[in-house]
């Protein structure tokens, strides 16, 4: 993949991510059905099935502080992971689709309580091990969601793409970098951590 094919904001994020070179990476806060992102190469993953990838916590090796955007997690403090599927048929050229999931935002106790179900990972582990075309068939008969990697839009055949899905579980449009306490309600608005570390893996592997 050539960087000219990637939106500038993704390129800048990945360049920044290379700054944290002296860190200790921990995968203690990863679900048992996920793979540790930093030690998993895309070349070891089979085509045509979804994987759950967990970016670890990055701590500076010379002290106890966390590296830049070094604590991926969801808004309620629970574990975060992204999902990856390679195209069902190997391609001559690596193409990448990055799907940033949506779902509103919250900014006080009232709105965050209302959106509480969006402060944790969405229940989509059922896709693990499935092909994108199989997931697409489920989406066809469901309401409220869709999946691009099973579709062709215009002249773009997304079945040829490596698809990275970044779940939305922080209610900060994927850009937050702060912990907030709303009248006793603790919310981790750390979407930037999740996005940053996912993009780090993408740029390391493609």
C-alpha cells in the first residue's frame, strides 16, 4: 500500500504513532478471544475470516507513565479491540478499508447515561471466524446495520479490500483523550487512543 492512497489525517496519525519507540506493552486488558495486535502480523492471518485484535497498553520503559495515546479501552473502562478480515481471495495489491463505526456522542451525566450501551464494545463477536460474505448475508436480513466489505459501491469492489473495523465505544467521535467525571459518573473519552493504536498496527503491517 502506498501512502498516497491514504487520507492525510490517517498518514499523520501513523507518523505520530512511531514516536513511542521505548515502551513496555501489556495485553492484560485483552479479551481471551482476541489476538495481541502488536505481536500479530497480518501475514500470519488467513484470508476470508474475521479476527479480533487487541492493541495493548503502552507504558514508558523508564517510568510508570503511559505513552502517548497508550491506553486503549472503552468508555466504561472495559476492554477495547478492533476487527480485521482479509479478502476471501488473495489480491495482487493490498487495499485497505478502515471502517470507523458511528453512534452519537455524550457530554454530561444525562447524555452518557442515555448512551450507556454505547460505552462498551458492541456485541459483534459473532463475526469471528466468519467470512465477510457470510456476515453480509446476515446484514441483508437485519435492520440497523450494514457491512461494506461484502458490497460493491459504484466501481469499487470492497470484497477485494482488507477491512479494519474500529468499534465505537467512547462517545467522543473517536477523538477523545481524557477521563471525565459527570456528577459521579466516570467516562473514559479515549477514542483517540483506540484509533491511534489501531492505525499503528495498520501502518506496521501494510
